[in-house]
C-alpha cells in the first residue's frame, strides 16, 4: 500500500517537475532522437508489410490506401483527445505544460485530419464512385478540421497568455463533443462509410494479412505524433522564452 | 504496378509524404529561427530571470 502511495507521489513529483521548462527541454532533447529512430524503423517495417500484403478480393490494390488512411484518421482523433486532456490540465490542475501541449498539438492534428480527408477521398472515388458525400462520418470529420483551424487561429489572435490558455482550453472542450459523433456516426446514421472493423469488442472483421500491416502503421503514426508533438512543444516553450526576454528588454528600456 | 487504381494509390502516398515532410520541416525551421532569436536577444545582454521562467 505504502509502495503504491510512494509510486503515486513519485509520478506526481516528476509531473510537477516538468513545469520547469528548462527541465522539460532537457528531457525533450534526450527523447526526441530516440522517438524519431523508433518512428523511422516502424514506418519502414509498416510500409514493407503494407506493400507485401495481398490485394483485397473486392477492393483490389486500393487496400493500400487503407494503411495510411486509417492511421491518419485515428491519430487525428487521438490528437484531439490529447488536447482535451491538456485543456483539463489547464483548467483543473493549472499545469503550465498543459497549455503548451494543447497549442503544440493543434497544427499536427490539423495536418492528420487533412490527410484523413484527402486519402479518404482518394479511396472513396474508386470504391463508392464519389470523391465526397455529405454524410455524417465525412461531414463530422470535416468539422474536426474546422475546429482545429479555429483553435490555431484563436491561439494566434489572443496575446495575453493566461486569457489565451483559458479560452483555448474551453474551446477545445466544447469541440470534444465532435469526437463521439465521428466515432458513432456510422452506427447512428445512414452512411456510405463502413462501420468499425478493427476496434470492435468481438473479433476484428479483417483478415490478419491486412490487420498486422495496419496495426504496425498505426503504431508508427503514433510514434510519429509523439515525436512531432514533443518537437513542437519545444518550439512553443522557446516562443514563450522570446516573449519573456522581449518583455524584460522593454521593461529595461523604460 | 497498381493496375487501374494507380491514379488513386500514388497520389495518396505522395500527398501523405508531402504533408508530413512539410510539417516536419516547418517544425524544424521554427526551432532554428527561435533558437537564433533567443541567441540574438541574449547577445544584447537580455537574460532570463532565475528559475527559468517561461
């Protein structure tokens, strides 16, 4: 029991210690090369497995698009989940790194969402005969891109850091409602999009010949997200340092 | 190589590579730009306070 309490205290001390930007920067500098190396290795393995997978009996070679479409869509939604947890971190625990994590994740999430839309469209045309349909899944996913762009714009528009952090956190949490809509839209509404075929409580409705390359690519994209996120968090801390130095310089001139 | 679907598969992979490479280059360029900006400010004698505030 005491061990558990000590472990919890130890983790909390480590987490609060990261509030010191210098300590976080040191940690990021050490982790980024390792994360980048793991991402490269996993991407190489995932691509090799994808291009060696057999053609699907219905979809033919277009099944190759699935190996990038599905991971980008998952990561676009996972990124928003990370931002929502960060928003709670800002509003509830007031951890200074939460706002850094939220702001740094937004452009990455927007890029993954854009890729999800592009690859989905390129997959939809040969399979459905249409580049785009205004159904619930596709429309709610387009809304996710608009939310990401809104959060990025809001962050750039607000100058005062504390106000900006609160506004971004609240906006992010309001936008969170879109995630279950995207996830369950295929069950709630009539749509061209297929229902969940991997994340099902029963056995995944996919042959292992496609499932293993897909899961490897998803893992590779997860590490890619972690690498890019840490790199962009480092940039956000540097932006704050520059602001602080400029304020100090302005105060000295008075 | 991909038969009649090459026109959909090749752009999917090409655009994915381009968007991710663009994102990576933007992050790296921002890092370099901000590091240089901090170095320039510190060269003017402007230093951060004790405690390493943000």
